[in-house]
């Protein structure tokens, strides 16, 4: 079953389709249990260990329990022992507090929360606890990745994988989708839309949910104000389109900019349209207003973020988002290709560049360097005799013309492996060996039996085939255990498909499901 979806990033959509009104969010509530406090007259009232000590050293207060539930106070004692003990306790508590604060600060700097928008989140894409979609009796539901038990009963026409706490499912019949739903891990509906809503999906590159075209973070919090549509355009900026209502008494008349519509009492249609767009940061501050229907994307030159805005029917502009200054205007269109800005006016095409906050013309596009897995750290170049070499961006040689072939990891898998193992991985072939190679240290991490590799979208699993004897194996590249890293499939012809936390092996028409630990669960 094919549950992966390849969705283009909104941040590079220079001509977005008109969007419809977002669905209502079903509110959720968290409950905190009340802790009851029980007391007894037969028990003494305990003095907390963290209670503040007296500030007057000449009159220390001692509390002594007699074992009978009473407390007496001796103010005449001149002993300094309690002060010393108390001081030691205070120092110990302070040290514990400092250590805890340092650890929390360290964690906050290394473990980014899953809700961060604009960055790939391996914790969500490769979550080993996510329920697994499965087909049963021509319907789809979900099972546990631990033991294969049912967690959401099969009642959907289709079911996509979970990203974080949510997944997209559809109801209806083959060829006739009645509803598109977003459900949580309890199977409860969070959003519902009529028909087959292709504008509802999880954006793996930017770590956000697109809900009927409206951007939400992974906790399903709407990123733009109510009655607006927010499109993420990259670099922590949103293009916000404000909602307005237009009533057309001629039933069925379409609006110019699209949008959702509903029947009015007088037989006409009330349409929700979106206009008067503006660009805002995540703090809600407006930095630019379109004064009409527009599209936009962002790009960075010399450390400054710029927005390229297309005001439909009028012009294109380049905006310095740091100071809201318009630095360039054209009646044509401006697109971004391979880090080059291309301006097209009528039948004329020219290349432009932003430098020192000014737009200059280029005779030809600047040559860009292709980096491995979009990491921006290494390049791979062909060399003599059909071999390849790996170099750093600065030109230092990592592996000199001794690679026969190579396989790039997907950006999400590259980021996940680097986060888990502090290495920059690539799969290379040297002679008859397939090697997992660390470009940081120029060392081979692991050698596999096989030369041909099949990888899957947003999946840590590799299907490796040995061309010499037809044997194959499935390996979890993110496994931290050698015993759970690879599983042999023998020399039989088997079909393998991979997901974020599971993979399937189809043998003789029977599908077997395995979890991330290579354990068969169904």
C-alpha cells in the first residue's frame, strides 16, 4: 500500500492555487487531577526541608518532635549546629538547582521542539511509536507498531501514515471520496472536509500541517489569525490572505479568485474569497501589504531575507523584509531556479541578483554547486575513468577518485542520521562493496552485502540486493543495534515497501509487516 505523498513546499510556490476556507478546529482540553491532602491530629506538622532558615543568627529556632504529635520551641539554645546543617542543605539544594538548570538549557539547545516550523523534524518523520496503517476487509485502519494489535478499527477508504499525533484519512467508495479527515491517535476527527481535499497534508520539508491550504504547526495550532489563510513562504514568514464574503444572486456564478461558497436564503451563493494579502512574521507583525491578491516566496542574499511578491494583474516586487523596503519592481514575473532569480517580461528573459540591497543584471546565471543531500557541506564530482570524488565546499578532498557509484540519502534521512550519530552519511560503491561512508571523518561506518539499493520516501529502510547471487536484505539505517539493523530475505523474489516506522515484505501474495526493530507484527 502506497501511503506516502510527495508534496511541493509552499515556500517555493510562486503561483499558488486559490484556497478555500479552513474547517473549524475541534477544541481539545487537558485536565489536571486534583491532589487531595490528608491530615491527622495524631501526627506532627512536618517542617519542609526547603523551608527558609531564620534570618536572626542570635535567636535560632529549633523544632523537635517528641514522638507524641506535639512540637515545642526552644529559643534559649545558643547552639549553631542547626544553622550549619541548614546552610549545608541550602548549598546542596542550590547546587542541584544549578545543575538542573544547566541540563535543561543544554537540552533546549540540542533538542528542538517538534513544533518548530521550517525545519525537517526526524522525531516526527521516523517516530517508531506511530500507529501503522493497514488494510482489512477492503477498509483501512491502524495497528500498534509494538505487537500489531488494532488501535483504530478499519473503517476508512484510505489511511495515510501518522505524522506526530495526526494522520489524513478518507471515507466513501472507490472513485467517490465523500470526506477527507484529519484524525488523532484515538481515531477522533479533528478536521473534516467534503470530497477529496488534496490541500490537506503534512509538509515534511517545513514541518507543518497544511489544512485545506491553511498552515498549522504539528500541534494543529493555526499560524495565522482567524478568518485568514496562512501560507508558509519560508524563513519564518507567512503570507496571510484575509477573508471577505461576496454574495452573488446568480446561482452558480464563479468568483475570480476562487474560494468556498454556501447557499444563501435568496437562492444566491455567498462565497468566501481571500484578498488584501500581507506578509507577517511568527510574532504576527505585518512587514508588507499587497493591497490585493498576491503570491510570494522568500530567499536569502548576504544574510538578509527578501520576499519576491507577485501582485496578480499588476507587478512583481522584491521586498527587504528587515525594513519593509521595496527594492525592485517589474511588470513581469520573477522566479527562483537553482539559487538564481529569473525575470521574464513579455518574451525577454534575464538573470538578476541581489547584492548590497540592490538588484543587478547578470549576463548569464551564476554556476551553482550541487551539494550532497542539500546539506551544503560536501560536493561530489565526476573524475577520470567513470569514477567520483568527494570534496568539501572549500575544496579539500574527502575521497579521491575511488568511488564507482553512490546513493544520496533523502534530506530527511540525512538530517536524522546526522542528528543520531553525528556523522554526514552517504552510500558509496567501491568495487563490489556497498559502504556507508562518513564524509566528516572520511571513514567507512559499515559495509553491506550487495550493490543495488532501493530507498523509500521518508523511510529509514534500505532494500539491498546482491547482484551476484540474487540475495537481498532489509536494513534500518537509523538502528542503534547491530542485531536489529539488517534482516536477510534470502534469494526469493520478494517485494519490499518502506514507511516511517515500518516496512512490508510481500511474498507469494501475502503481505508481512515488520516494525523498526525488524520484528514481524502482522
